[in-house]
């Protein structure tokens, strides 16, 4: 009897264990949540327009620092154009500017009867010009001192001679001569100051004009060093020959911008577009790098095309929507050893459209069959 009861107990144990397992599985499937994902395929596209670098004046290629395919930083030097002509013009103009600045300082000091003081910024490399202006300052100062001394003497002589007219010791003609001498010296002093003021105004005008011209000269000289306006990839170099001639306004280099983020253009089937909207999270997987090793890049849906696009370039008509996904970074791997992603690379985009429990997935075929049941004739 006991021997017969053992199989029955064993059968009940299996039955209850199975029932318990099914109950636990049912509870787990109800609470276990899975991501609902829509998958699209596409490629990395430039997030902004290709930058075409030109040179306004043109010139001769002196050095080339990059080659096609290189990744460059913003403001990185790409090419050096021979700057001999522009540098010579700039330096010649700069000497004229310094000379005028020294002349203005000298005349101001001369007119105000002050010491000729030169700012330290004008001293380095301009010793010859400074020395010449200092000599001219002392010469003009001495000339003015002599005129003032001559005026003092002539005035004293006139003042002493006037009382002698009444005594007949000095004639009126002599007094007139002395008066004329005083007036002539005063005229020379006045002319001296007037000429100084005229030269000052002329120097200021010339300096203002030269400063304006020098801005343009500096720009021309600066443009001989061709720099990248953005961080990006050198797509094309139009002239690779050292000593080659660049025509004014000619396209020199094309740069594909590399922002801190990437823009992925992906195709989505019309049947899958219903639950996709801007702002949804996405995972971008670059096909060139194994996702299981290098992972992917998080992103967000940025744009959805307003209508479907039909493509029959492969001989088979295909209809799809275009979506654009913006990533949070522009590389895979670690910041220390980044694997930069460049435009043109193929990608798979997983868009998170919602969440479902495991039970929902299991019941979906049953519910779908229930909706279509008993409809056949």
C-alpha cells in the first residue's frame, strides 16, 4: 500500500510544482517590462553645411599642413600662402605710423613746453626713429628759446629807448626800427607755433588714414595663414602643389564639420512611424564598430519628414519616412581613446517608442487572433 502511494505523492508534487511555476511565471510576465523599439537604418550626415575655404587675394602656396581625410580643430592652420608682399607693405606702413606717433608726441611736448616723453611700447626696435625725433625736439626747443630771448632783448631796448625821445637822444626813426624788430620777432614766434600746429593737425590726419589702411593690411597678412573655421574633416584640397598659384577668391579646401554631436538620417517604414515623435530617446549603432564591443551612442529624435519618400534606385520601389536623430556625443569608446564617427558611416537606429510587459507580448497573438476570428465565410 505504501508502495502505491509513493507514485501518487510524486505526481502531486510535480503537479503542484508545475502550477506554482506557472503562477510565478505569470506574475513575472505581468511585471517584467520590456522596451518597445522601432528600428531604422541610415547613415551619418554632416550636422551643418560643408565649409568651403577661399582666399580673397590669392597668392603662392608656401606650405601645406594637412591632407585629405585629416581631422582638424577649429582655427588650426591648414595652409600658408607666401606673405612677402603683404608683410613688406604692413611693416612699411607700421614704420610710418610709429614715425607719425612720435612726431605728434614731439609737437605736443614742444607746444606745451613739456619734456618729450616716449611710451615704452614705442621704444623696442624704433631706437633710430626715437633718436631722430629727440634731436628734432631739442633743436626746435632751442630755436624757440632763441626767438624768445631775442624778443626780450628787443623789447628791453625799445622800452629803454622811448624815454630818450623827449631828450633828443634817440630819433623817432630808431624807435620805429626797434618796434619793427619786436614785431618781426613776435611774428616769427607766432609763425613757429602756427607751423607746429599745422604740422600737428596734418600728422593726426595722416595717422588716422594710415591706421585705417593698416587694418586692411593686417587682414591681408592674416589671411595668408589659412585656418579651419570649424572642427571637421578635410574632405578635399583643391591645390596640393607647393609653389602653385591660388587665384583670388578661388576655393582652396573643403571641410566637413564635426560637431560635438552627430546627425543620423534614418529610414522608417510607414507601418512603424505611428508611434515615433520628436524628443524620443534612441540608440545609434554604427555598423563599422561591433555594438557588443564598442556600444552605441544615445540620442534623441530631432525631426520627422512630413510625408513618405519613394525610392526606386535599386530597381525595387521602396516607400519610407526620413527621421533625423541627434546624438549626445560624436565618438565611440572612451574620451581618452575616442573612435570618431564621420559623415557617410552606416548606422542602425533603435527608437524607444514605449514599454510593454512580457505578458502583453505573449497575449498579443491571442488578442490579434480573437479580433480576426469567425470572419471567414
